[in-house]
C-alpha cells in the first residue's frame, strides 16, 4: 500500500493545480477519475503492473484482451489495481487497452504494449498531420516511442506532396527542407536496465510555418544505435532496417500578385510575428490601421498596377522568439514603399533574423526595425540601397534602433554611402542589451554577467574608428543618431577629419557650392546669408573651454563634416576627450539641441580604463553659445565681430523668448 499512498498523494497535488475550489471547499476530480499512468510497456516475459486510481465515484475496470487480468475489477474511491500480464511466445509486439469507466463520468483508457522477443521500435502514431501556421509555443508535436533497443534518428526525407511545375519547384525549393528541428539524442535515450524490458520515451519536434501552397512531407527514419546486434523486425516478424514516422504539414494559402494577395500577406505576417495589434478583416483594406495604399493621384506612383496595392505597413508589439526570421510572405508586398516592425518582446535577450525576402522589395524607401533583435544583416541587404541592383528605388531612411548589433563595423560594412547613395536618415541608437551597466570595466569579452551587452566599441582605434569615419564622411546624411550605445573613445580631431576628407576626394572646408539663394535648395544647401562666415578667413571667433583656455578660429578652418546633417546625436555614450571644432562650429550645431543630444554622456559612467566619461572642454550645464550666435539681436547685420552665426540669435534666442513671454 505504500505505493498507493505515494502515488495518490501526487495525484492529489496534481488535481489541486487543475481544479477549482467551490463554496463548500470540495475538490472535484477532472471527469471524476484519475490514474497515474497512460501507457504501460512490458517485455515478453510478462509480469505484474500496478495502477493507482483516484476517484470520488464508483468505477469498473476491464481489459480488452484476455492476456491481461485486472484486480480489483471495480471499486469506489481510491484504489490500487494490479494487472497480471501473461508471457508471450510471439516475436512481435501486441497491444491491449485497460478501460476504467463509471455511469457518472466518462472513461479512462490505458494502453498496454507487450513486446515480443524481437527488437522493435513502436510509434503510438506513424502518421502525423500538423497545421501550416501556429503561435510559437504551439509549433511542436510529440513523438511517443516504445522500444526495447537504443535508437536514434537516422535521416529525414523532405518532399512536397502534389504535382508542381518546374517554375513552382524553383520558387519554393527553399521551403522544402529543414523545417523540422530534431530533438537531442539525449532526449531519445532509454534506460534498458532490465534487459529486454521495453521503455517508453517522448520527444518533441519543433516545426516552422509553411508558406508554400503545397503539403510538405517529412519522413523521419528511426534506426538502431547498434544495427549489428539489434536487428529490427516489423509487426509480422520480418527483418526491417528502420521505422518511419511521416509528418504531413498542411499547405499555406496561395498568395497571388494582386490586392487580395497583399491583404493575405499582411494578415499572415501579422499572425506569424504574433502582433498584439490585429487587422480588422471585416473592413475594407483601405480602412485598416497601420496600412496605407497607393492612390492614382500619388506623384511617385511606381506604375498603374500599383494603385490599390499596399504602400506602407506597420507591425507593432510583436513576440518573435529566438532564432525566428521575418515571415517570408513579406516578399509578396511587391509595391511596398515603407515597412516598419517594432517592439519585439524581450528583444534584448533574443537573436532574431531579418531574412533575405525583404531584399526583394524594389520600391522600398523606408525601413524601420525598432527593438527587433537582429545582430546581423542579410547577405543581400545592399540591394535595398539602389546602387548595386537595377530597378531598386533605394532606401532613403533606415532605422536600426534598439537592435542587438555588437559593432559599428558590422553595420557600415553593408550600410555605407557607396551601397546606399540615396539614404538621408540613419538611426543607430539604443543598441543596449542591458540598461543597468554604467561601468565598462565590468565588461569581459563584450559581455556583462555572461551576456552580450550590445553595441560596445572604442571609436579611437581600428575598424571601429574607420566605421565612425565612414559615417562622418557620408555627406548626404541629413539625420544621424548614435545615442544610447556603449560607444567609448574620442571623436576624430579636426586635423584627422581634414585628412580623411582629403583622402576621400572631398572638400576639406566649406565652399560657395555649399550655399544657395533658392529656398527650394534648403535640404541640400545652406540657404541665405546666415552661415557665410564659413567662407571667410577674417572675423576670428574664440571659443572658451571649461578650463578657461581659448581657441580662436576662422570660418575656413572649420572642417566640412556632414554638411547637410540637420540632426546629429551621440549622447548617453561613454565618450571622452575634446569636442572638436567641426562639432562646435557646425552650421547646424544649435539645431542639434546639443545640451541634450550631444554633451550628456552616461551619468556617472566609467569607460574601460576606469575613467569618468564626458567631454573635457565643455560644461554641459552652463554651455555658453555667445561665440556661436552672439548675445543680442544683430538686427540686419549678417556679420558681428567675434560671432560665427549672428542671425541664428533670432531663431534660437529671440523667437523663443517671444514665445515664452506670450
């Protein structure tokens, strides 16, 4: 009875987890009947097996085959039943069922498998059908194996079921194989501690979603670990080499090249990325939130066929798991101009892939991957730049914010001015995989507490210096954000930038070509007289550093770095050293809101050398812009002695003062 007491105690605990308490505090059993076993495997010698029954009703038990006797065959409440299983002279296995039933509740079935003297691998199911799509946690199936030998997975054969044209075979070939993740060999191990006594083992296979409009088939071959000594036999006693488990996966709906195909692609992607925001499929697609369509009146309409097709789509609050990729259905959004996917759950601790399919979108101009979790870019990502492949519009805006890249050079090796000549906005901010780290001396091999920390680089040397220089030489950029990473080191000096500009064949200082009198040129040129000081060698301007030292420069001494950049931020990093003149005297410097977006580095931060971070020549709390736009309204004067850009006083001081007064 000790066995019964122990098992019943466990069953009671289990029951407490899955039942609820009513007003009379009476615990109810699911179906009124519980047993401690669902399958029993036994060898050819037969023997005794025990089953613990927990019930609050009367029940009756019986066996489906005469070679099993059940005692007691009925009862009320908890009991211990004993099965007497005859020995067998067969070479193959046989099965029977034990049925516990009552009038007040349903029945409980227990499968008994008795192996013969032959070596066998028995599957509870030899054919399994799975869905084409499901949430991540449901994309598994369980294989239940009873066996009297040690076995392994020998091979897996993949195929499509159904007739396909050569064109279809080529299109979906990448979908045919590799969509099952096998269990580890340790998960298939059986403990044959009593010679021929068989054991039952359960193992999980994970499957990927099917995007092909065909049934996918996988044949899993189970073979002996020691085929020389363990000859398998089938149910008739005939020698066999393996046992095959066949998996059939339902086909995906065929996505066609039309408006309906676009809507199906978006719905499928949304389901696969497990977004919390759903599209209202009962509404016309033109009324969907987070989706815009091409209209006939759009000036930049790619072609007439694009009318009514999806122009932009935004997926937010997603839950993609470790190792997953952006759903392949994105390739069907043929005329997509803007794609955004944001806010993956726990993205800091997950490595997610982007996938090659997005690289097929020839009309894409804006791509936002915010808090997505990628650590690398697809092999063909440069195609989206528009320089290497004919017919591509070329990205104008790219956000890789809050991603998991470890180095700048990983990004700039692909995303650079040569591959992406049309890009004007680049966001590389927020690539921190931990928010609690302020002391870089605690980092070992790019890891803190054993985990990668994100974009951790020293821009004073090596490849990372070159990567930063490549960004600073990208003169078409209008916006560049590098804030809130683990970037340490010093910014390039004025002399270093002049040398880099000269080597790149660029003007080292501002010229008249950088100016225009046409307002329409404001994105590419300095319009009006505001910044004419940059063209002069007279009217020297003096900047006073934090330590009261001074430096006097003229306009033609300011390196021409990022001349079109209306916004640049590199705050909340671990930078040290001097803030160079190419920053302090940049024509858009005041528009960068430098007190917030530039000066402030990690609060109480220490770099890898244990030094406190922050720029040595500025006081972020009391920065004085007098050298930059003066101390009073210049009136109609475009030149004020000792002031670089006097007309900016009206924009950044006078106007704001008037607004505050009002």
